[in-house]
């Protein structure tokens, strides 16, 4: 049986890991993240998916990390537009029914990281 999967390019992995932590650091505040075990595991999965270049997985995991924040707001309250954007991206890739743009997937994954870290660090302040 032939191997179907090949390991990611080590240089691309290193480049993406640096971008992941640069995005983390750019959004970090004086209060560290205090994540429950589920969210800790999701954050680790997010890092792995991002470093592997699995953009659709990044969008799905990113939404799983911030969905609780979105659900905590009152039903009539407008949420941050970034959360709406991330939900829309996640829905396209999870459910179809929209324009899934594979060429823009890397940029969407970068945007998802920014949204996740901004929302998680903002929640740590509350």
C-alpha cells in the first residue's frame, strides 16, 4: 500500500509556527490566558493544524474556540464583526452553501488566528 500523506515541509512548518506565535504575542495582554482543558486542547490542535497548513481545519477549530464567547452575548446584542466573519467562514467550510475559496484559504486561516487570539485575550480581561 502506498503512503498517501507526506509530512509537511519543515521550512513551511517553522514559518507558520513563527507566524502563529507572532499573532499570539501581538494580541497578548497583561492577563494570561486561563483556558479550561477543552480549550487548551483545542488551542494545541489549532497550532498543529495551522503549522500543517490545514486551513479549513484552522477555521473549524478557531470557531470551536470562540463559539462560547459568541453564545455568551445577549441575543439582541451585536457581536464583534470579526466573530460574524469567522462564523461565516466556518459555515462555508463545514456546511457548504457558500463560496469556498481555496485560493484564499491561507489568508482566512491567518484571519482566524487574529480573531481567536483577540477574543481569547479580551475574554481573559473580563
